[in-house]
């Protein structure tokens, strides 16, 4: 346990509810209504906030945005890629 961490205790209510200390809620930016994932681990219970967006793949979203401007030729795309590679090599 790090020097900045403190042991904090809480109580399980008769309804199985647990109040998370304010300091932890503020550090995690967990406001009222935050959904949490509860994992049972060998070391205890792990709480993680539910991601805002569901996990996805590139295949699922590829082509979902409309194109902007005319399509580029392969040569034009290669030129742009070369220019960007040279710019990044300088940085």
C-alpha cells in the first residue's frame, strides 16, 4: 500500500448496500448514478466504472462516417502518407 493510501472502512447494510467514502468517490470522479462493475477477485472485491462506450472493433465502425470531399487516388494517398511520415520523422 502506497504512502498516500489510507485504510478506510465501511459497513454493509441489511440491504447489502455499501457507502463509498467521499474521498474515494471524488478521486475516481464517481458521482451519483455512476454504474460500477463488481468483480470478485482472489484478493477481494474490485469496483470499476462501466465504460461510457461499449467495446467495439474497427470492423464494426469502419465506414460509419460519411466521406469528406472527393476520394483520393492511390498516388494521392501515398503522397499524403509520405508527407506525414517525413513530418513525424522531424518531430
